[in-house]
C-alpha cells in the first residue's frame, strides 16, 4: 500500500498524533511518567518519545520501557529516540554498562574504515535495547573554534564537507543495518554560530556560510537522509529581515525553499527541541506548533524538560487537531507529514 493511500484512509486525528514526539519522566515501565506517554501512544496522540539521561536507570530498565511503549500500539509503534552521538553527547553511559564510543572529532582522527566499525557496534547495542531512532550524525562543519555547542564538545567531524560526509555516511549506514533511523543535524548548519540555541535567540547572519549546506546536499543525493533536524538559527541574509525573525525551525524559507526545493529532501523534517531558550523565550506553545507545521515541519520535538507536564503530548496533539479542523490547508499539511512519517517507519521496519 502506498503512503498516499495510507494517509487518505486515516482521519485527521489519526494523522496528527504521528507528528508529536515528547520527552518524559520516569526510569522504569511502571512509573507515572512512562505510563502517561504509554497512554498517549495508545490513544494515538503521540507518535514518538525521546529519552534523556534521567530516563536511564539500567539497561534492563530501558529495555523494559521500550517494550512497554511498543506494546501500547503494536500495529503502529512509536519512534523511540535518543541522542547517542558519542563522546560527551550521550544518554547511555558506561555507568549503566553501555559501551561508550568516541566523539565525532575523535572518530575523524582515525582511519576512515574505523568509523563503520565503531558505529556498527553502537547501532547494534541501541537496537538490542529497543531504540529505533538515533539523533545523529552531526554534519555541522567545524568552522568556529569558539562555538559553544558544537566545537566545545567535539561534535563535528571537521571543516571539510567531504570528510564530514564520509564519516556521517558510515554512521547512517551502520544504523540502517541495525534497523535504526537517523537524523542529520543541525540544519542549516550550527558550526559557525557564536551562541547556543539552548540559551536563547541565535543570529548567524554574517557568520553562516553556504558551504554548510554541502553535507546535507551530498547525504540527500545518496539516499542517506532519513530525518533532517532543523535548528533554531536565524539568518536575515537568507530569510529577509522580517519583523518576526523566525528561527529556521519555524521558517518556510529554510524548510520548504532550501531543504525541500533546493536540496531535494523528501524525508522527515524534525525540529530540534522546541523547549530550547531560542523558542521558549519568544513563542508560546500554540504559536510554536502552528508556525512549525506551516513552515513544513513533520515532527515536533519537545523534550518536556523545561517545565515537565505529563499531558504535554496531548496538548500539542490537540492544537494540531483543532487547527486542522478549522483550516483545510493545515489539515493537508498534517496529511503530508503523516505520509512521510509512515514511509520512514515502513522503510525502517518499525511498522510490522
């Protein structure tokens, strides 16, 4: 059955929930926070969850949570995601018995074929725990040595797009072999920035360089772009000097014009965490959700860590449904996103 026929057979309510991915509280299957997201999955209000380190008590407990979440809706399981890049950016650590891997910078310093070996081990370990999405690889170019969020944590493979793509391809291919989807980040390129979007508004006007798109172009052209994670960066040279100064994650210019039309991306566009300071300081929940969807986003990612709300997934879902009922164009956008999400879940074998 094609993605179009799947989407056309579904109600607005069925489709909207697949666009919602949230973080949660709890580190065992029987905790209240895990039960809350399990019930939201069962009702079709959310289509994915993301793990933070607070959700990890032991590897066995993680495996139990993940089995529990899949069992909530076995015919359409959720994306179960985490940031496990290696180095300092990881949710699973040696403290709970997980095999840690080196940072991107350290991987790039080794022979090219070592990357595939390292990432194959990582992906297999994640698959055994029940994860089906890893938010990586980082394809930001290492252009600013004083960058507070990429360079500082050795998250980039380097400044040469070809070197970045070679290692990023090894990451994606290894994860695909294990049945895990990936997310290229942080579009349109965070490596040249001087500030951190976790903290607040980040303007990369005059800093960002067009070469930062090259890893995305190459990965898309070779079929190695499952998801693209869009960052909260503003660039007036690309977007114009509009009064709202929308970050890329809420910008139709970046998502529809550059990512989809110019680079030819047809996969799933996911936001970086919409609770980062760059968003929370300027937009309320309703405005964030509506603007992101109208910009072309497929999955709305909320860590649910800034001000934990067990009902957050339901609240985001309700905004989508209400807007879709009121506006046929918005409902069409939801249908487009649903098709892309379902296509990726089928491609990765997540849908049985």
